[in-house]
C-alpha cells in the first residue's frame, strides 16, 4: 500500500510538470481515496428515539418463543434508521467502524415554566442508553453485515427543542 501511495504521489508530480490536467485529477482523486479513511457517514431521523424493548416470551406447542409485538413503535423507528443509513450511503466494507449515536428527546411541557425549565425537572430522558444503542445497531446491522464490526460505540442522550436521532459512522 505504501509503495502504491508513493507511485501515485510521483504521478501527481509528473502530471503537474507536464500540465496533464486530466491525468492529474485522476491521480489526485485516487491518492485521496487511498490516504483518507472511510468518510464519515452522518444521518438524522426526526422524532423521539425509541429504545429496544425487552422481548416478550410465549409458549406455543410446548416451545418458548421470544418476540417484540408487531405494533411496537421500535419497528418503525428501526426501519426509518435503516432507510436513512442507506440514503446516506452506508455500505458493508468489512472493516471495523465507530458509531456515535446522539439521541435527543423533546422536553415535555410539564418540565417547563414561563421562565424556563423547572428546577426539579429531570436532567436526562428516561430510556437507558444501552437500549437506545441496541435499536440503532439492530437497524444498521444488516447493512454492515453484522453489528460485531462496531469497534467503538458512543451513545449520548439529552433533551432538546426538536426530537431526533443522529448517527455518525466512521
């Protein structure tokens, strides 16, 4: 890889010397592609983040089965995340990735006064960050091939004026 980068740098210098703009542009693009890490992909999904719920268990024919009810909002939330990730250009490159999830919840009106936030209002939203992360990673897992490719995970939750989930993958 190092030798290839060196040859491309030499090609760029030679093209500049000979004023070969088409070759120069092509070599410069290839050099940039090889020397920069995978571009960060960032996308947002509007609306309150939905944590992955605990699975329910039922028995049918003597066998236990774990499931999440079909009408649970997590299904629509995961679908929205998956479609946003595809639209943003996320694809499986087989490399480890870092994922940063920023879950912003709309602050309820019951937390507010005319002068601002009530002093006794909660500082953080209720859902656990691990359940928020589980819903997002389960949504992007099929695109990445498997969520075991995630080498670094940062999850932040907060209150804001507009509810959204922002995901950054590098």
